[in-house]
């Protein structure tokens, strides 16, 4: 595929990665080519954990956390520390990289909440609202609006993204400085306040079996080397749903669904609405004191 000035190899382009409806590797690559102008500002210079499915989504996949030696040298990478050593991870700085990853059967790129130059200082706070089976999406929308109101009351700016799976991510851009421990502590306190106010609807139970018919308010992505689905990333689910940034007022739309946008219509959404998160970094605020949550 010709992506800008680069010729990107795409082996077995007609390989079916999604069975119903059928989506090929070529279609996956075209998706990432089309959404790249909107996606790149949200993923550039963030280490990526790459969720690959060599035999399609109906077979087991795996996370490619360290770059294979055969990756071409034009793919930007960064070394990140881990216990007892380091990993070399991809940095997606151009559309050609996104297309190349699709050619390697990477269906979903997951991003760190920090950037490569200061990996222990997050510049994103994410509250992941994950409903138990049977929970209506109207309840998830209400919980997301509640989280956003609390965050705004404390001085932060909140945005939302339907995940392409079951839930919503409420995301706040932060000014860098505090480490993951401080940011996680703040988000945990906010989650505890939400659950205390709505104990029948929300939970902090990590074990799925203990959650009951409630929405899990997950702040555990806010830790070093943890990651979250990238905006405009495709999910390994039937139909190829896409994680889509939305305008905040869309959380009041009864027709909203977590998998409303797919490979088939994500580019149309961008063409008609633009990137709902365009310029999100300009809304970065300093992490407020915990007292602002009281």
C-alpha cells in the first residue's frame, strides 16, 4: 500500500480477520489509513501494546508488548523499563506505521497514559465504566455524566469515548508532573465517592463474580505500563466496532451505543463530525488536591 511517500507491505491482504460480516486485513489497513489524521495526535509518542490476532478474532490472540526483530527500521520505537529489564515498544508517529501494524494482524493498538519522554508522569486520567451483563447502556451513560460533572467540579476538563466494547471511557487531559501513584489516588477517591452515592448501581469490585448487576468504576489503568484502547482503535469483536471519541452532549442521546461505530462507518463519522477530541491536550489541567472531591 502507498501511504504518503512510503510503500508499506501488506501480506495476504484478503485474509479474513472478522467472520461475520467478513472483514479482511486490507479493510483493516484501510480503516487505519482513513482515521490516521484524527488518530495520530492521540497516540503519537505514546508506547503501544499491540493486540494481534494472526488467525482472526475467532482464534486466540496475544499482546505484542516488545517489538519483533523483523520490524523495519523506519518504525519508531522506545525502550521502557520493566521489572528486571526493559521492553522495546512501538511509537505510532505516522499513518504508515498504523497500516504496517494492521499488516502484522494487529487489530487493536492500546496506548499508555503517559508519553515516551516522561513515562512515569501520566498526562491522561481515565475512568473506565464497565457494565456487568444485562446492564442497560442508559445506566452507563448516566454514570459517565456523573463522573464528568464531578471532575469538572474539581477543575478538570472531561471528555468521553465509547469503547467499541461495552462501556465508556471518561478521559481528562492532565499537565504532567505528578506520578501515577498520585493520579491513581485521586481517581480512586473520585470513584469511591461515586460508588458511595450510588451503591446499587456502581461498584469497585475487581472480581467479576462479586459485582452483581452493577457498573464497575475502573481506575486501574492509571498505573505505570498499563494501557487503554486507542481512540479509533478497532476492537476484536464481531462487526469490527471502533472506539470512538464523542461530543459530551452525545452521552444524553438515547440512540448512543458502545459499538455504534464500526470499520464500515467510522470514516463517515469523521467526515461529518470531525474529531470530537481535536485539541484535547489544550484542555490539560493540573491535578487538583484531593480536598476538591470532598
